[in-house]
C-alpha cells in the first residue's frame, strides 16, 4: 500500500475509533514502518495506538522508535504495562534504550525488570562504550558437546523463541569455556543421531568483550558471519553479537568518518530532528579552531607585504596554490583513511605508503605545473620567471601536501586518535601555511624585482 | 595461532613438501584468511597449495582472492579442475568473478559450466550494473503453500546443501508469483503437521530486479533481514539477495562517498595493489579541474589589484575568509549528504533544510565574526573600519557557503547525480569566488582609503 494512502486510512480509522479494523491493518506492517507511522500521532494518541498491538510486535516497534518518543511512551505506561513490554525486549535492545533515557526513567525501567534480567543489563552496562561487550546480547543458544543432533533440536525448540538468533549455536564446557559451534544448516543436514562433538566446528573466530565494536563488525563482515561469539579474559562465552547490530556499527562508523572528515562533531541524531542550536554547537568549535589557525596564513602574507606591494601579480596565484595544495592533501588523506579503516594499511606499511605517495605527488605536481605554466604565461600574462616561481611552488606544495595527507592519518591512529580527524580541513590549514612559505621563499630567491 | 607463526609454519611445511601435515593445518583456517595467506606464494607454488584443499573449501578461498590471483589460478587449472571448482561456486559469486576477468577467461569459464548454470549466469549478467538483479543469487529454497512443516524440512534437507541461505524459505504459486515466506526459526517452533499456508508471513517486503543495489541493502538493514526476495515486473520470484552481499554494498557505497567527497574517482582496488600511474589517473582530473576553477578566484584578486596595492593589509584576511567559507560549506554539504544517503532528507524537505541552515549559518557567522573582530583589532592591529569589513564579509560568506552546501547536494540528487560529488572541494572553489567578491565589494563601498 502506498505510504500516504496508509497514513490517511490509519488516521481515519483512528478518528472513527474503529480499533478492531485498525488493529488488523497494523499487525500486517513491519515494525520499522510502524515506528515511522507512529511519529504522525501526538503524545496522547500514541499510547492508544500502541495498546492495539500484540505484545511482541509492540516491543519490536518500540525498539525502532526515536528516544524522545520512547520516553513519552514509557511515561504513559502503567508499571504493569512497562513490565510486560520489557519482558518482550531482547536484552541488548533494552540496554540501547536505557543508554538514551534520563536517570529517573532508567530507574523506573530497572525496577520493572526481574532480577535476572536486571543482572544481565547491569553486566552489559559495565562494559566500556564502543566495546564488543556493550553491543552483545546474552540471549544465544548453548549446546553440550555430548548431545545428539536430535537433542540439539529439542533444546532449540524449547528455548529458541526468546533467542535473538537460533541459526548459530555455541558449544561450551561446563565451566563455560567456548569449544565449538554448529549452525542450524549443519544440524539440519546431519544425521539425527550424530553427536555434536563430531560435527561441530572447532576452529572458532571469536572476539573479546573489550575489543572495539568496529573490530567486531569488520570481522563479521570479513568472514560473512551471522553472529560472532564474545568471550571474556578466561575464554568463557559471555554473549554474541548478531549481524544486524554489526551492520548498524558499520553504518555509524562510516557516517562518523564522513562527519569528522568534514570538521563536524559526530552525532547520530537525524538532521531534521536536531535543533538549530545543537547543530551550531556541533559545528562552531571546528570552524573557530580552523579560522584561528587560518589567520597564521594571514600573518605570513603580512610578513611579505613588501614583496606583495612590489609585485601585486603574486597575489593572483595565492588562491590557486592554496586550493590545489588542500585538495591534493585531502585526496591522499581520504585514500589512507579508507585504507586504514578497511585494514589494508597499517603503521607497518608507512614507508611503502610514503614512497608511493611521493611518486604520485611528483606525477600530479608536474602535470599541474605544466598546465599552470601555460596558463600563467598566456592567460595571466605573467613573465616567464614569475610563471616558473608559481610552477615550482605548485610541485613542492603538492608533494608536501600528499606527504602530510598520507602520514598524518597513520600517525593519528598510531597514537590512538581516529585517523578521520586528520583530513581535508586540518591538512588544508597546514598546507596553506607551507604553500605560502614556499611561494614567497622561492619568489624572493628568484625574482629580480624582489631583490 | 599468531599470523606470523602461521605463515612461517606453512612455508616450512611447503618447502619440506610435507603436504599431508600442511593440509591438516590449512583446512582449519577460515577461507578469507587462507586467501590472504595465499598471497605469500608465487604463481607456481599457488596451484600446489590450492590442490591440497578439499573442493568446497578451495572454492570458498577462490571467491575471497583478488582478481589477478584468480586469473593466475584459472590459467593453471586443467579444464577438469576448472569445471570441478565452478560446480562448487554459488552463482552470484561466479558472476562477480566473471565480471572481473578478461574476455578469453570468461569464455573458458562459461564453456566449463553446465548449460543450466550458464543460463543462470547469463541471466544475471544481463541486469544493469548496480541493480538488484546483478547482485542476487538464484540459489534459494522454494516451498509450496500446501506443504506441511515436515515436508518443508524434507525439502530443505534434500536441496539445502547447495543453497546460499536456508534460513528464509520462499513460497510461490505454480506461476512463480511470490506469495509468502517462512523462516527456519518459525518452522522449528511450529508443529510438524502445520500447513505452510497457515504459518507463512504474507505481507512481504521485496525488491525489484531493476532497483538500485543500494536501495536493496538499505531495505535489508532497515528491516534487519538476512535475505530479501527479488521479483521481476510480473511479481515472479527470480532470486534473493543475502545479508553478506548487502553489507558489501553498504561498505562499497560509503567508501565511494568518502572518495567522491575528497575529489577522488572511486575505486575498490586496495591501495597497496594499485600502481602509481593508476592512482595518478584517479586523482589528476579533479585536481586539474579544481586548479583551473581556482584561477577564477585569482582573476578576481587581479581585478582588485588597485585596492590591494592601496591597502595591502586586506590581503592578510584573504586565506582566513576563503578557508572559513570552504569549511562552513563543507560542513553543511557533509551533513546533507549523510541525511540524503540515510533517507532522512529528500527533495521535499529542501525548504525546511534551507531555513534551518540559514539560522545555523547566522549563529555560526556571528560567533566567528565576534572573535574575528577582536583578533583583527588587537592582534592584526587593523583599524575598526577594516575589522568591520572583514567581519561582515565573514557573516555573508558563511551564510552563502552554508546555503550552497545544503542545496547543491539535494539538487545534484534531483537531477540524477551522486550528491557526494557536491562536497567540500567544489563548494570551496565556488565559495572562494563569492567570498572575494563580497570582500572587495564591501571594502570598496566602506573604506575611505579606497574611494
């Protein structure tokens, strides 16, 4: 059904209070779409709609909502309703929600869960932000290696309904050490009497609770896993991360990279729901810092005022030199940031990278200089010496820009920063200073007018 | 085992020709890691290693290799070996490989497959690049709605081994129209005698063969699907896309966005395996275009040579104005590009976006101008009027940069371009021109020295 038609139909049924009919329509819609639809209703209407949904679907829709709507809904719930809904939530989803709520709501949520769930939630909340532990779920299927395939299916049927995935099952020793895994595909294709120990996979790729969540997501994408086990320092299985959460991590990460590369403080709040003041607050620190740094460039110009007033034509080439330097550096930085994030480049490759970038930079610099020389002579009517100054500055600038662009992200990563911060805006600012120093340095050395 | 230790051990066993021992170690390694390991061996050694692997694993490793290694291997294969390996490949993987091979290799591959597979491969090759059809696989499990759950399991056990996923099964009418789906989780939790028609999900989210592959990946990530059905114009099921391929599409897309935003021609070839000349070729067109555009900025400066020679201090503020304009525009562009790519912003929001950006730009502009004014007076020792010229230019520049930054990506998308192209480098170049025009315009209007 078309989205607009659906919204009209739902609103109409709601206004006429034809709730039975409305319910029938709502239960056919995917949770994500229901959450979007719910945004059309106001604070008072929302709980009515919500109560029409079957418990399980209601919980799935709740998970897909924006934090402010979740908060409104929770405050409209009776204690009993809240309890019922929390029971339906997967623990990792409950943790995600708790992390977005104000303290009083968190308190109410925690006091509405049973003590076992509360224990799990607190356990996960303890892991550092961005760690594997913080995004894992404890709801997975555990098998014993002495079980037969038939036993395994019995257990899956018994406990599977509450598990986030049943398709990969994990085999542990009594002390919870991870020793094997078996997929439902293997179970289905195996003989009913086979022993798990004989059919399970024993070389297991796993992650540690303290590993970075991006590392977890990359491992899963590399090996095409639907889930990956998370173990603690003693190799005991404590949880799993499922592929849907890995996708979210990868998407968040690339969004953050783009934001950092454009001198923005990262946020995952949708643009249209972010206030003007919040947007200003995310943008102004970087703009201010870069503006103040850019005034150094101005200082260089002012220290060469004499040269400039003797030969105003020199000023004509300043924007071109600065922009080309910034773009060259930005290209190298973006290439290296991508390589680092895909794991293709690391600190150990830095010399190879530098050598490659020097050659690329020389090729680029010479090509640009050749075209720039022609343009300076024929279009800007500069004399040959001035054109030579511009072109040699261009080559030196491009080479140093590419060198900075390729080394700064690697060094940033080496000392524990996100390489994406060392991208175009910062490199541009540094290269601006360099290019002007080269420019006026070469000019005063070569041009007779400036002697 | 540590990677270095593993490589040494494998090399040692290989050199000593202890192939039985070597094989035991190799079969315990994940295909992706084996493909990386294989890069350590040369053209002659590789086929020997490869022949040690069991057929199925060999095929999985082959899929993970870089195209040039695949080509080397294929040329070392006998026709029989090639045939055996192609039989093990999933059809979508075979298509991916074929797309990277030169014509003579493609011919050899196609003549080594049986006619049914060749038919499927040709079918998929016909779909436009970047369409859902081009990334789908035809190896899925189809059920009839009259089947019982027990029948369904029988079919899964019989045909499942060759299917890319067995966890989502699709129900079609005899004319292949898609009518339902059922997951293995539902099958396992249902009664053995239940009829598929009664337990299957009938509201199905699907994509069309001609839909863009990014749309497919976003739908799957939105709804947390492990697979999504692909139908043709008559609603007949022709294939499925699995979540591992969706992740690849999302990653490729964000890499491409970052590349375009840094004025690079997109490529998915690993940096260290790309030749200097190829890298140059990906970078020089944009650098050249932007350098030539930047000379317009120079032309503006030269047309105000008079003003500049009267008041050289004006040149001091040029880099700061240009950089701040570029950064402000780049921030807005990146924000909007992310919003467009996540589907949060569309053409219909353009007025809302513009109104929001105007307010943010005014806030940013005024904050920057206040700091800039203080700095111009106290540090650069400019007079009050000059400082006022700089600050008002700053505000006008930031506002126009943010306006361009938010509208250009939306307009680019509207006319069918990738919005990521309209990012920092291009916006910087346009804003440079604008900021200088504003600057000299305001200066000549206000400053008595220039009258």
